[in-house]
């Protein structure tokens, strides 16, 4: 398994979320992901889904594309590794 999937599998937490009172995404099927985000208390949802990305942010939860997430959160890790030598 690739390293990122191993990390996700070892760090994942299953949450139970109830339906949102109001729709958030253009595609109502995507609202379940925002409901899980609220229950779990995360500040970022990473998704390649354009309907979900179009929300931008909601209730303090940012929706980032995988590229945005890498650029904002993981690029610093690579820089730190380079300076550790």
C-alpha cells in the first residue's frame, strides 16, 4: 500500500453523522461528507469532487483539492526534510 494510504488507514476514525438541516453542496449526496466533518471537528476536507470544492468553505471548514492540500500542508514537510541534513 502506498505511504499516504497507509497513513490514512492507520489514522482514520469512523464517525456517525446525522443529516444536515440545510443543503451545502450543489450535489446533495456530498452533504454527508460535510456532516462527518462537523461531527469530527476537522478544519479541512480534501476532495477532488468539483461540486464539493465549489463550496469553498462552510462553518469554518475549508474544502481543498488534493493539490491545494499538498501545496498548503505537505510542502513544508519536504522543505523541513531538505534542511535536516
